[in-house]
C-alpha cells in the first residue's frame, strides 16, 4: 500500500470516529486511525512502496501532516506539542 492510500484510509477512519454515535464505534475508528498514523510515521522502516507513481509529495510535508493527523486523534499529544 502506498503512502497516498495510507493517508486516505487514515482520514476516513478519523472522520468515521468523529461521526460515530456510540462510544464503542468511536473508539474502534480512533484506534484504526491511530494505527494508520503509526504506519505513516514508520513508513521508511517498512518494506512498503514509498510513493504512488502519480504522487510524490515532499518529505517535510509528509512528516508534518502525519504529526498533525495524530494530534487530531489524540488531544493529549496536541497539548504536549505546544
């Protein structure tokens, strides 16, 4: 799975968590989004293809975006980074 797909899936999971009506669903979607954020942050160490052939974002943008997505999911992280 390329990085573009990971970002898409992470955003869908985060949106699903925000829209969830039950605590169990919210937690499940947040955990899924967090696992995608972990995969994004550790992408270089994985054996996955770095970029899709049609999209090659700059490394700094990717790193910043992964951290900001994680901060959206984890309010404690957002306050710790300030």
